[in-house]
C-alpha cells in the first residue's frame, strides 16, 4: 500500500513538472517573437531568388550574407500592452496576429501588367486583421486596397503591406518596357511561341500561277532577335541586337567573359565585382579565402584595389586584384567605394569640391570654399555615372545599404556629404575653426551656448583628436525626396554651431535619424547630419589621400 501511495505521489509531481515545462515553452516562444521584432527593425529587405518566380516575405531572422526570400516580420500586436484596450470579454474572444507572410505572384512586370500581393496572417483564426498597401514610387507601380499591383512605367520600387497599423513587410518589383527589355518568364515564352507560329507566309504571284513564298532567313532573324535579359540554365545573360554582351556592366550587374551575370552580394544594390576599395592598414594577401592560407603579398595602407568576387560569408575574405597580384584579403579591413555598390544614393562630397563648412553665419578661412580632399568628380565606368569617391568601411557600407533600402521604401533617398576624412584634413579644419572661434565673439557665442543656455564648445563640432571619419566609420548625410530634392532641416549641412544640435531637430531631421538608427547607427548630439557605427570605433585611423 505504501509503495502504491509513493508511486501515486511521484506521478503527481511529474505531472506538475510537465505543466511547468509546457508553460515555459509557450512563454519562451512568445518572448522570442518579440525579440525577433526588435532585432529586425528596419531590416526587412527582400532579395530575389534565381529559382522562383514569386517573392515571399516570412518572419525569421536573416543574416546579411544570406540570400533568402524569407525575412522577419513579427507583429508587435503580440505585445502585452495591446490588451489594455480590450475588456475581459473582448480579451477572451480577440485573437492577435503573431506572424504574417506576404507574397507577390511576379516581381518582374511589363508596363500595363497587373499582379497580386497576397498576405496570409497567423494564426489563421486571427480576429479581422486590418491590411493596407502602399508603393514607394506610385508613378512606377500602384497597389490597391486589395493588394492588386499595376505596372505604370519602367523602374523599380518597393511595395509595403501594413498589418493592424503596426507591422510591415515589403516586396520588390521591377517594371520593364516591352520595347527594350525581355525577361523569359512564362508570359514571354508564350508570346515568342505565338510569334513563331505566325511568321510571315505571305504569297506572291509568279507568271500566271499563285505560289507561296517561304519566309526568308532575314525575316526569321528579325522576328527572333534577342534584346534584353534572358535566363538560360539558371544563369542570366544580356543580349543587344542578338549579340551576347560580355565584360561590361548592365543595370549595375557585371557580365563576365562568358556573358554570365554576376549576383548581387550582401544586399548591395550593384554587383560587388569591379568595385574599388582601399586598405585601411597594411593588409595580408592570402592565396585562398581563409586566414590559414599562404600569405602571397601585402596591400599597403591606402593601397587601391579592385574587387574580383563576392565575400566568403564564413571567413569574410574577399578576392581582390592589387598591383597585378590576385588573392584574398579580410573584408573588415577595407574601405569600399560607396557609389560602386550603392549607385543610386546621391553623392555630394563637398570637401572634394568646395567645402561648405560655416559657423554662426561666417565662413572659415582657408576651409570654406576649398577642395580639401584633392580630388573631384570623375566618370565611373562601373555604374555609368560621373560621381565622387566615397570610401566607407566595408561592414558599415553593408549596414548603410539597409538604411538606403528603408529610405527608398518610404519614398525618400539619402544624400551623402562626407564619409572617410583624412586625419590631416581634420587637423587643418580644426585649427582654422578654433582660430576663428578665438577671434570672433559672435562665433564664440554661437558655438558655446544654444538658445536654451546650455554650454557646448568647439569639441562638440570638430573632434579635438581622432574623428570616427578618420576611421571610415562615420557618415554625414541628408534626406531627399524620391526625386533627389534635399528636404529642409533646421540648418544647412556642416553648420558648426549650436543651431545644428539634435534637440532642435525638425520632423525631417527626426525622420532621417529614425531611418539611420533603425539599422544600428549611432547619433551625435551636436550634429543632425552625423551618424556613426560604434561597433567599429576602434578601427585604424588614416591620413592617406585617394587617387
């Protein structure tokens, strides 16, 4: 009897333990959902898979280097705070959305085509979710309240679904003109088949008899000339007047010696192949993409190299060419030229043209209006534009791409004014800035005290020692509309006085700050335009000049 009683007690204790474990698992699952929502804020970037026609956004964390059509979109509606607006009866019947999936049937459209965004919420019995849709560029593609997408003009944009006015997910679409670009999707294949079946079989008379003249070789060629992008054997190629295009760039994508399109890497807007980079320190060149590989050379600090392949996601080594030597270097130690990989941001490197630094309405002698960097705009063959050099530490550039994607998805663009700044240039600016400060009472007052009476001083506006710009991990930038028109903030760019401090930010400056901080950048209290990546604030500082 005692043994039976003991067994019953043991079973009862185990049951209680089992209930506790189930409760923990459920709560842990909910906790993970909230954490994912925080970790992926501002990072919902959709990448196109080569093997599927449709795009799909699902909630799950995605590393920078992963090429995947699944991206985290956990709904904040699962937060406990939302239940405070419901009475007990409503709480008992109201089922919250915890996750959702958005798909688009076809992401490559022609002008005039339509397709559909399909949003599925989880759980399936969630209470009447409120869905709304928007387009980052309504002149390129519009989306109706039921998710119907209409292609209006050539271009590209992001389409966004918002669930319960809280969580958002995005898909990317590209709109093509039928006159100059062809993609081999099912619709085009059917059109080409119909064209082949309807070849010109017009007849002509010979003597007194009617005979049918077969179509000539030239007729066939005219009807089958390839122009635009084609996918053959899971690889993409570009044809111009039936000729395979090789060893050049089309739509920011590099076509190799066989005409094969190189993939975009790390969510960069353009292919990495052919991008210019500089070593931020003496850098070992390895025979293979691993630290244990044989050292075959060195890139000197400031040495300019060309990238020949994508980054190895596990070792972070990247293939480069330097002084006719080909090998691999560690990508965290290079400054990548931003226009080469994010070509459609706007670049206005004022210090490489005419510096726009001013303070308290005064020009800074020997600084304002001077080309401080010793280079200016030039034609960039990789992207087909005339633009500036704009170096930034490679991992920080990948982070900036996320901010750019966020800005574009909201109908904005980013305008870059400064990135890497040589240390000796910082020393020169600081010297002239302090000289003016010490000699002009109006300037001194404008730098020392804001309108609320708070004290600042020169050190808030120019670093007294090494700046994070000297390390290539800080950016000065502004926000523009979708057409590139810079939006107004409280002061012009590089106004070095207390009117520029962030506590006086207007709505535009706050919008820029929200975009940048959502992907991990830190701010500077004294400058609305300055953002930095503190995870790399101990990177090497440099004074080398670009050439």
